[in-house]
C-alpha cells in the first residue's frame, strides 16, 4: 500500500472546487482512496464564523465564566455559544467542552478550529461530512474519507480519524471468520476508515504543512462484510453514559 500527499494545493477558499484541484495534480486510479482534511472541505463550503457576529446566550456566558475560574484564563462566551450551536449535546462543560456534533462525532469544542483560518476567527467542521465525501467521491470516481484529528481516551497525543466517508464501508466485519487455529471470531469489527485516516495523517501532518489531501493506493478491503456504523449510539456507549453522570469538582 502506498500513501502520498497531493502536492501544491493552493489555500482553499469558499466556493473552490476541491475535486478539480485534486484532479489537476494527480492521476487517480480505480483502487485509490482519497483522504481530505476536514479543514479543506469546511473552507470550500464556507464554514467560517467571525466572533463579532455571535451573541452569547445565558448558558454560554455561564460556561465561559466557569471555565475561566477553573483555568485562570479569560474565556470568550461567544466561542462557547458557537460550540453550543454546533452540538447536539455537551457531554462535559468542565474542565473543557466535550461535544457531540450534529452528525454524531464526539470531540473537544465540537471540532471548531482557530488555526489556519486566514479570513475568519473560527472554522467549523463540515455540516454533513459524509454528504461532502459523497460529493467529492462522485466527482473523483473513487472512495473519499473526510478526516480530522482528535485526542484519545487513556492515551496521550492525537491521531487522524474519519468523520465522513463515501464509496466504501466504514468498517469491515470479521465476525464469523476464523483465526489460524480455526476459532471463530465473534467481536472483531475493524474501523478501516479510521485506520486509513490515521495513515493519511502521517503524511499530511499538522501545522503549516499545506498538504491536506492524501491518496492511499492499493488498499484492499478484502472479501469481508461491511458496515457504515462508526459512531456509537448513546444507549450502547457506557463511557458516554458515565461522563454524563460525572461532575467536575472544580
């Protein structure tokens, strides 16, 4: 399997045709998977916010005040308001904002970014990343994964994850197959879109690298069942249920 970045992409702006920019720079093959950083998709879709246009409500002001008292740093209630606007629910309000986005992804600050946004204060995640991936996949003729980076419970550091995908299943299902000893597998469902997103992140990197689109070549899904389930439902997520009952003592 080969993983390489699409070179020389310009700064993406609202209305840009990301698929056309990719096709100008790489000859895609039928066995390719294209991973596109959510920042690129969001910029092309105009998902930016200037804080001067935001009015913070009572809840946002309370959240910002509590976070300021915990951290000793000033917190802008308008930012808290944008997080609330982009969320189905807040799992944590302190010591940081852990939100479920409107498309089901759980992440800090609803995935809102302040880095590499030259013409606005904030960059939101795509409104529907799988729909965005579907549009790109239709234009490019290959599977597309929209990626983001986020932290991991119980581990230091961040890694790439998929927040949207099209043209391939999210997971491959090994259940019912056997190991080398002939024992049947009964729980293994492999989140391949996350694994491909993590591989892409090794090449695209962070910061000012300027390589937000990555091609993964010669990946083979194999003869397995597939599933588009990736985000756990609340009723099946014991960690989420525990967080919702927990109260930060500060």
